C-alpha cells in the first residue's frame, strides 16, 4: 500500500546523497533518517494524476486485515462499525466517509472468512453507494451467492475490492473526487483503528511497525483533503487528520541502503532496490497515536 510512496522518498534522498559524495557506494549499509522536512505541508492544489497516485497508495481495504491475520491475531467483532446506524447518515459527506469505513470492515470480514457477517456489511454498503449514485459498481447478487454458499472466497474478496476500485475511478472521471477522497480516508482511518486496537492488546512488532509507517502517508491525505477545505465539513476533517499527524511528530523512520540487484524481466535488465525501512516508535507514542485514532474514528462513525 505504501511502498510506492516510500520508494519515492528513498529515491529523493539517494539523489541528494549522491550529489554530496563522490562515490555512491559509500552509502551501502548506511542508515539514513528521513527528515521531518519531508512531511512539511505542500501546495494545496494538485492535479488529478497526482491525486490518483496518492489514492493508489492508501486505498486498499484489505492489506491491514491481511497483516492482522498473517500475524495470528484472532478475529474480533468488536472492532467493526455498527451497520444499524447508517440510516442516520443524511449527507453525502457522512455517507462517503462511512462507506469507506464499511469498505475496510468488509475487507476485514472477507480476510477472516466471516461470510455470514459479509451480507450485513454488503447490504449497508449497497444502501450507501445507491444513495451516492454509485451502487451500479457492486454485483450484489454474485457477492451474496458467494458469501451464502461459501463459494470461492478469493473471488468474493476480488469482487469486493474491484467494486471499490471501479467506483473510485468513476468518481474521479466524473469530477466527484471529493466523494472518492472521503471514501479513501474513511478506509484508511478504519484500517488504522483495527491495527492500533489490536496492537493495544497484542503488541506484535510487524503491526507496530506498520502503524509507524503511516507517518509517510499522512501528509498526502491532508494534501487531498485540503483541496476541499472551503467546505466546513472538510475543514473539520482536516483538523482531525492534523491531530493524527501531530501524534506522529516524534516517530522516526530510517532506511538502510542496500546493494541494488539486477534482474532480467521480459528481456530487459531491471535494477531492483534492496533497501530496508526501520521505524522507531516508543510505547508512549503508540499509546498516544492509538488514543487519537480511536477518538477521530469514533467521531466519524457518530456523525
């Protein structure tokens, strides 16, 4: 989810480093800290192409759920949003944010093969997407058949994720990127809620490191949202995300420069980076991030 952005930052740092040394090989094995200036505010206006690249980095509703399952963390229904409250969502702003939250919940349910609960989640997703006039991207009949009959769970997950991807593309193509942005941010916040709540009771190092890595993407989330902050609802959401960003202030991210490897792919020689990232996040910082994420997430689901 975040690798493209991370490697873009690495490339920028390596280029700067090479400009200041006569031998780039001197950097091999060196730990280089990503400076906080990387996370400084950027110009507000961005192109649709830039927005598409950013959304690609943060839009997967299943990656965090996959990590949770991979690390052996058991399923917990208490992390899910209550689907009974969607009838109270009376604006497109609320519907879009909560559609993203439910999309992340759907990925979590799919990953743990909770097909019975998938139907409740899908019914709510269908209601919200119809109200946003994008319900045509959900093949509800096929999803219902796969879930009820426990048929081909890989296909169930593929259709679910593809539905959101196609919906996102349509919204941007029809100049409704504000709605797309809200869905993506809702997904990200819910994924962060899952991971921080799990880390609170099962402090798995992989999960904690993934939480720390989110510092790389927060500024880009703000970059998207600030395009629409003339709207009072977006303005409030920007303030909430800035609060999350502030909780990451002292989290340190470094990477170790590795020896690049060459590999032939389709008859072409491709250079593959062999760098590793390292996240320094204290227990106190993790607790603070967890509390802020929970506060913001609960605010969003109770709009």
